[in-house]
């Protein structure tokens, strides 16, 4: 016969009643935190809470609207339910028209928010409010805006000055809208997304040139805003 243990002491397993209670409390706190997180992300679904939407509206003033198939994105209310802290750069591996057709195809199961044509024309296909299936990683889809560029990764000549310039202004506008730092940690290629099996934008994409253009566009936006706040061009 063994000796008597003190009340509540563990015998054999080494797990006391206090440990079990603490473990249960930690589990309960974790469960409550998860429930609060889910509630925070779902509140906008309640009637009268969701942000108003205008059919055909664009988030970037220089873009034209062409809707992607709703099978290629998920309705959301970003950044209220998912914070946006990344811009992901893609290359279509084909023509602009081919990319638009693919994103309109419900069987494609993928689409980006924007497509930039060789001549610099910008088309928006998914609202920034919503989660586009573009990065091959659910977390990155939820937190990023995806921009496709017409061309092929093995043909750097496809990435024209007009394309670089238009895309840089678009990225600068997105960064300004969500407070995203203009750096390579937050403006990334598809190849840099964890778990991605794509190589775009490829070695032909001139990151140094592109980031300099984004920084210039961001600086220009800040200067224009400051000038507007100071009263514009009044009499000298």
C-alpha cells in the first residue's frame, strides 16, 4: 500500500489539479481570443454594416473596370476584416487580353486585383476590399493586393517604360492608401510568397528601377497632398 498523498496532488502522472485548471483556463482564453478574431472579421456581414459598393467603381483613378469571375475571389471588407500590408507583383506569362479572359473564367480559380498592359493601361478586375486568389497562399491573399503585368518572365523587353511607370504609380497609390512601407519587404514578387510554385516576375524584372519609380511616385503624391493642404496655387 502506498503512502497517502496530499489533497489535490498528482500521483503517478505528475499533473496536479491546479495544472489542469490552469491548462483549461489557457485553452478557454485561446478559444475566446479566436472567437473574438472571427467576430472582428465577420461583423461587416451584418445587415447595414457592410461598406456601400457601386457597380463598376474602381479604387485607382487611372484604372478601367472589367469584372473577374466571382469564382476567382472572395467577398470581404478589407482592411476592416483583413489588414493589407503587401503588394504582390505578377507577370501574366501571356497577353493582356489572355489574362483578362482567364480571370473572367470561373474555372481558372485565380485572378489578381489589377492587370497592367504593355502600354501602361491599368484594368481593375477585383475590388481592393475583396480577397483575390492570386498568391497561392491564403494568408497572403487576405493581406495583399495583386498586380499582374503583361508579358513573359523570360522576355525583359516586354516590361516597357510605360508599364513600369504606370505600375509604379498604382503601387504607390496602394501603399499610400493602406500605410504600406515602400520597400522590398512589403512590395514583393509572386516567387517570394511562401509556398508559391511560380517564378514571376522573374529575373528580367528590374526591381531596382521599379522601386525607384515607386519611391518617386510616392514622393510626388505626398508633395501634391501637401500643396493641396496649403491652399493650392493662390495669388503670389
